[in-house]
C-alpha cells in the first residue's frame, strides 16, 4: 500500500488533462491511468486496518499543504520503469515542507510494515538503485526519503520510443498554478494499479494565490 496526497479539484483536472493529452499523442503508458496523487510513502503491510488507524490519527494532526506547480521535471530512464517519467515540478519551499510531512508519515507507519515483503518489491530493480536508495529500503522500506525524495504529481512514464513525441508536443507548455492537497488517501496496489482503501481529510490549508492554470492543448 502507499500513502498519496490528493490534489484539490482544480489541480486534479490539470493532471487529468495532461494524461489525456499523452494518451492522444502516444497511447497507453505506465502510470497513465493512475488517479492524480503525490506519493509520500510505500510499503507492504500485513494488517491494513492498523495502517488505516495510524493514518487517521496522522491526518487529523496534519495541515493541508499549499503547493506551487512551477513546470515540468523528467526522471529520465527511471530506475523503476525504464521509461522517461514526466511529472509536475513543485516549488522548492513546498518541497522542503513536504519532506517534513513525509518524515511524520514514515515515523508513524514505517514500523508497521512487513520488512521482507517490502524489500522484495524492489528485488528486480535493486541493481539500478544507488546505495543511498538501497539503504533507505532497508531502513524504512522506501527508496526515496528526505532530501533524496523528489515529491511530484506524475503524468506518466513514457516509453523511450515514444518520448520524442512527448518532448516535442508537451514540454514547451509547462504547468503553472497554485493549489493545495485537500486530503490524503491510502491506496492498495492491485496488479500494479492503485485502488483507494480510505481517504482522510487534512486540517484547513493556508490561503493560496488565485492563478490561472496553464494546460497544454
């Protein structure tokens, strides 16, 4: 299962619009059908109900973060997919705030994980991860933590053969908007696809600027 932050409705529609654009240009891609979310932590758990209880307590104590979407970022030759993963880039100040939030999530639910099952998820890709990432898996079950975590909203991981089309047609129109994460959702992964287990309200967000989002046509 994994913890994802939920974008507010306006940001969710921006992400869906980009996903539809990718499908029109190059067809089905990895993560393309996944609901818009910002992955905070992922691990295997033996007792989902215990994780739900922990997340309920954590969400009640967590303020809904305000986010600035400031353009594109590309994870080229993504170690976990082999493709180029296109994501919405967040402002630096918001990244730092989210890393504090991730630390709280890990402290609360990482001790509940099944160590062996969690590590086995990365067995086939372990050689493509660096030692810092492998150490994080052993320590808390997730390769991307702290300053090595790059929080983002994923559009899709694009096959290398399809990437030139995306680069030509989409990268020149980057997203720009202010938004919030309106809640958090605990997802279960079924056959590689996320299924919502339960969503949690976060405390009221701080006020955000009303800027118009920019979406590629």
